[in-house]
């Protein structure tokens, strides 16, 4: 009986190994990873029959790794044209026509402040003034007489690119800012500094900060990108991610 149970365990283990015999490494947007691929990883792996290795290194870096042939799949959370333009501006040469984008979901972008900040809502015009550097103090938008510090990811990040496009016509954020490498760092800074205004995905919010209400709902696409048409295995993975992202 024990031998029979042991053999069944071995068969089960081998079955699992065969099901996920291929590993697909994905680089790019931490927003895509945090909002979809990481929380739904087991579901997507089961449906696609592959194992995912998810590296959140930012939309721009992920797309760069894709065009350089380091990975078969990249995650971006801003329009492909914007990310491709930014990548080319850094000197990377590639055939943009060969890129294939697949939107698999969407995420809400929010503005967050320290709980002690009395500002609870901002109009689009006020946000534009802040990001363009016109409004430099919270006093300018109904708050305390303290300098505003915008907390955001570096240039080329998906969330930042969407916010810049929607509120300041695609220009670079001109406000005093602190650039971070990932969403957890942005959340930590906002929860510690009472003058901070954080740009982040709603999934990054936690009880140590407060979401500021805005009149404009800003969303960002969750996109997977391939160089050329995807292989059957990658196409199946993309389809599984899209199903999970639209539930």
C-alpha cells in the first residue's frame, strides 16, 4: 500500500513537471506584474501550461530586453508608441513595425498623500499646475504651507508616462520630485513624508496613505508585447493572461 502511494506521488510530480516543462521569462512593467501576472500567476500557468518567471524592471527596460532578444515577452503599462519612442530616444535601434502589442487588462492610476495632509481632492487643473511646476506649495491647492514633492518612477515608467500624457501634454514632470524604482518604494515615501504626492496604481495603496479624489479617471493599459508574431506557447500564455485580466 505504501509503495502504491509512493508511486502515485511520483507520477503526480512528473505530471506537474511535464505540464510546466517550458519556462517563459517576462520582463517589464511592475504595474502589469502587481495588478495581473503575480496575483493570477497560478491560474495563468495552469491555463497556458507554462511556468512564468516575472521580472518587474519597468516598462522601458522590459521593452528594451525584448528588442535585444533577451526575452520573448515584455510587459508595458503605457501605449506602445510612447514606449517605443522613449526607447529610441535613448539610442536603441529596432524595427518598431515588428512589435506586437496585446492588451490583457487595465489598472487605475491614483494620487496618494500622507494621512496628515488635509488635501482630499484635486481638480485636473490643480494637478496640471502641480506637475508642471506652477503650484509649488500645498498652500496653492488648499493645503498647508509646505513644498509639494511629487513621488514617481523614473522617466519611461508606464504610470508616469500616462499621467504626463493626460495632464501635461506629454511633457516631463517639472515639479520638485523624487524618482523611485518601484511601487513599494513610492508607497513607503508617501507614508512617511507629509509633503509627498505619490503617483501609483490603486493596487499599491495601503492604510498608511490616503487617496486623493480627482475629477478625471485615469487608467493605464496592461499590455504584453512580442517581437514578431508570438509562438504557439506564448500565444496561449497571452490568451490566458487576457482571460484572467478581464474577469
